[in-house]
C-alpha cells in the first residue's frame, strides 16, 4: 500500500481560502477522508492534506493547504498563495457577509499567484437551503464577471465536493497541455515526477483535449 503513495506523475498545489467558518476544513476533510466533521475546529494558521486522483489517465497528487480565515492570520496565510496551481475560494451560502468579502480574497489570490492559477469559486453549505442568504444566480454572475469556475457544495452531505477538487485539477492539466502553464517556473504550482516503474516524463503531454 505504501508504494502506491509514490505512483503519480504530477503534484498540484492547492490552497483553500475564504472567511472563517465557511467550511474550508470540512471540505478538505470530506474530500480526503469522505467524512464530515460535526465539530470542525477553526484552522490556526494553515493545515495540510494530500490525496492522489486520476485526470485524463494521469495520476496526480494534490497537496492541499487549508488556510485560516481570521484577519490576524492573514500575513501568515498569504505566504502560502505563492506557487499555488489551484485556489478554492469558499463562501457560505447562508452568510451573506462571507460572499461580500469574496472580492478581497480574490484580489489577494490574483496578486499573489501566477496568471495561470485556476481559481474555483465554491458556495458551501447548500444543505442549509432554508437559511440561504446568497442566491445561486448572484454567485454565478460574480464568477462570470471574474472569470472563475463555480459550484455549490455541501461538506456535510458531500454534494459536489469531489467535483470541485477534480474540476480544478482538470483545468490545471488542460493548462499544462495547451502550454499556458509553464512547468519550468517556480510559481507554477506543479511538480512533475516519474511514477514508480515508469519512464521519466520529460515533457508535458501533447497538446489537445484529454477528457
């Protein structure tokens, strides 16, 4: 079993950002462990998780950094933006204030990551539909205006959690294929390695669709 942890072709670095209490840690735990933490503690600084997925026939290890949402940790968490291939920008559909703060988080992400970084907008806690304070169409409009991919999720039920992480990886992989993401730059957020028992992958896959 241990050897399987090394059987991957790429490492993609993700960060999860957004206000405190939007469910960032719960999303990470649901994706990694397939479980919901009923008492999910607030992140102090940053937390970390990994999982190997498959995209277009390639094994990819996701290194996911879960950042604290409190302002007092902002200076610490900003240092983790650099070298991120994917950013999951999370708000709580039942708390409008978390949606109102998205532009500030997005500005940080755009300023501190490379231009090819994939930013995915996530409206979490759709299981609280009766308490919804941000309409889906409103969030879609924000995503379209800012060139973001968008999904609503529930860390509690697992709805669309897998899809959010996988779609982000597909977008990153497509950027590798079409050449818009340069793996030779330190800020790409992607590391390439050879799977166990395979030849070294000396260059990105040929251009074109894969999925």
